[in-house]
């Protein structure tokens, strides 16, 4: 996941330091950086740096296989697909190839293309089925299989899907038990978890998002000021941040509705790490927001203790987990898979999206694909190289003057 706060208590390694790109055209610079990963030599050097104990012949093999997968990904991704259905298909297969490149490049994995091919031959590892009684995309359900690429990729990422996976796709909705239906996730709920779409969800789907913009709440300064005053009364000393007894501290995290109808009951129902979410008000602007408590160990910043995500198209956000998943890349993978099935096998439904009563979903998909093209390349680089990539314009806050 693209997270804030990559600092840790351990000695920094090469992977800990972000790679910075500075360019007037930031997106093109990111694409050029990704294109460099089509070089087996450069991929080999990245792999050797990440796994210095790896034998040279294995480094060479991995470098060639990573470069091949990235070339395949770019072949799909950078194709001049004009139609919406072609863009859906090419982006899905591009992400499939990126997931393969990530597995081969990882020092934590012994996988090569031969082994991964044995998984892909077992299928995509996902299936989809339409549920009656709801409008698309809430009616379109996605599930994982107990074999195939997606299952094995999640296992590589440390996500155990055993309790959620099924052996095969049923022919009809009625064949699914209640327990099996609870393991499904709708395409609508996948869209709702994409942070860059937070402000479109209510307009296009008529419901609330499942990702929320968060930040450091003003209440932290208020509470610290109280501790300062109490410490001065007890000791006569003024400390910037007086110590708190016990091994843990509480940070107050703001959740910003951004005009959405978020309620405390709605947010507290998800079992998020942020607890006791309650209404608050900005002391200057009087704008309402919500605030909750995050308990975490001393010596850690709040953003080191909770999964957060940020891109150029959204502020720092948290995602409501499903199947123990909060990884945006995996969410995009599942979303594009579901859309690709609609494009390939459901012509009547796709007609309704492009030309019929679901034209508002077409607008959502068009917006979503722009997000994919502008956000996923940077995520892909991070996952293959193991290093965070920061791309900025010259003269910006994080760029050179």
C-alpha cells in the first residue's frame, strides 16, 4: 500500500529512502521511470540491490523475467485504445502483468515465470455473478477462488484467503448458500473503497464511500496544552510535549466528510482502528468534521500505526477492509477484473452502461480509468523496486527551487 510514514525504529536500508523525480510533466516522468524497468540489466541491478545474497545467474534470470512482464504491461497500458471497453480490458491485463513482475522482483519470493504460469493456468483466481434485486454495480458480485493467480498473489502478499475462497463458480445465484453469499463483494463496494473516487460515490451510486480522508486533529494540540499547564503546576518546568503514563498514547484523528453525509454511527460500525468517532467543529471556520481516538505505542507516530493511502488525486485516506484487504492495488485488480467480465461476456449490460439507463455508471468508469492511468504507474514502480517514488514539479514544496 502507498502509505505515509515509511520511517521506522530500525536502521534505514536503501529501500527506506524514497526515489525522487522532478519534472514539469510529472506523469510523463513516472511513465519514463516505469519504462526503464523494461531493461533486463536495470531490473537485475534493482534485484541485486534488494537481495545482495542472490546468485548472479538468478539475478540475471529474474531481471529478464521482470523486464519481460513490465514490457507486456506497457504493451497493454500504453496502447492507443479509443473505446471504453478496450481501455477496461487493457488496464486489467496491464495490472495482471505488474502483479507478476512484483512477485518475481521481490526478495521475499522465489517465484519465477514458470511457477507463476502454473498458477495463471489455473485461471484468474476470481469469478463474478449477478445478484437479483439490485441495480448494477451493487448487483454485480465478485468472489475469489481457492486456486489461480489472484489467490496465489494474495498469498504472496501475506493475505490468507482460505476462509473466503470457493472451489468453483456456481451457475446461478440460487445455488449459493447464505454463507457463500457473505464472502462476496459487490463491484459497487469496490468502487466505494477507491480513495480517489470518494467525492463521486454519492453522486454516481447514491450511497456513501468506504474510504475516508483523515488527518491530525486540532484536539491533539488542545490536549497537549492541557498537559503542559498541568506539568508546569507540578514541576515548574515547561515541556513541549509532557510525557503520558503507560506504554501507549492516544492520538486524535480527524475524519473530513468533504460534504458527504457521514455519521458517527456509520463510521463506528466498521470496527476501524479509530475508535469513539464523534462530531467536532473547526475552531476557525466552524466547519463540522468528525474526530476519533487512535491508541498506539509511544515512540510511534499515528500514521505509522494505521494503514493510510495518499495520491495526487486524494488526501490522506483510510480504507474500510474486506477479506482482510485494504491494499489499493488489489482493490483495483478486482475492480478491473469485474469490469472486464462485463465487457467480455455481458453485452446487454454493457450496452446499458454505454448507451442506456446506466450512463451514469459509464461516467464513473471513465473517471475511474483516468485515475488508473495517473495513479497506478507510480504504485507499480514502488512494488517492483521496493522504494517509494516521489514525483514533483520543480519549485514545489518537495521539489528543488
